């Protein structure tokens, strides 16, 4: 693939059935291996939205979902811009912009995930990766990439968020990664008088001992804690 634009302008993906789910609001890539190279792929550049409103529905990659990337795959220049993701009715969001699951050998370079708004408005809803989420991605390298202007809102009795900009489980290397101007909102549960599990306004890392970092910048990440019925609380 080279110089591909999937959506330019307004578009929407909606899932409302019980137990239903969105797997890549625009692009779905599965079981890819063997010297594949994609360059300059624009998944979304416009006022797009992805919504899950069915009971226990889930958003798995609001724009892009990649699954089982096994050997020598390069995606150089992936662009997601101006996307609103909403989950309600006990639904959750995994990678509001991009979700990568089970990647053994992915070089992700020049990714730009910009102007993303992710909201959970019900109990048991969790946002994992407001911009990008990597799950079980032991062979992934993320470099020369930017996650910017991401808004994560965990409202009502939402369960929390993990990685306001980027959630990474098993990622091998980060080089020249910038997460900036993200805003995350976390609820305060009146019943427990404690905040939900809100972890990593910029980046959350999990499950790897030998990560390699270079040129990683987290700038202007703002956190707000919403007070519930028990009154005002300072973050």
C-alpha cells in the first residue's frame, strides 16, 4: 500500500446491538506477515465519529485495528485526525485512534494521531489508549510519531482510563515519540470516595523489562478529577 486515503471528510460508524463491537472504524488489518510495507496511509482526515451504544459493545480501534502482525511488517506514515469516539451502556474503548493486538514484528514509524476525543459515559466502561493502544505487541517498535490534542473523558461511574495518549503492553522500543496537549478527566466515585483507576495521562507501559527509549516527550498533559456527590476534591 502506498499513498492511500480511506476517509477524507465527515463519516460515522455506529454499533448499537447488544454484545456487538467495532473493530477498526475505518481500516481492519488481520493476520499479516512476510515483508509487507505500507507508506503514507491516511485512515481518517475529517470530522469522523465512532460510537458504541449497545450493551457491552466495544470499540477496538476507533479508526484502525491491526491484529496478528507476525513477521517483518512496516507501516510508515499512518495518519488519523479529527475523530470522536463514544462508548456507553457498559461498553469500553481500546485504542480510540489505533489498536494493535498481537504484533510480533511491526515497525510503526511516522504515525500521527491527532485531535482525538474519547468518552465513556457509563459504569464498567474503561478507556485503554486514548490515542494508540498496543496489546501483546512484543515485537513492535514505535518511532518518529506524534500523539497530540487527545481528550479522554471518563464520566459518571466510568471505570477509568489506562494511557491517555498511548497504552503499550509489550512494545520493544520507543524512539522520538511525542505525546502533547492531552486532557484527561477522571470521575470520583461517591460510593467509595476515591477516584477510578486513571493511570498515565500521557503514556502507560505494561509488561516488558527490556524496553528501549530515546527522545520521548510528554508535554502539557492535564488531569481533572470530577467530584461526585461528596463535594469538591483537589487533584
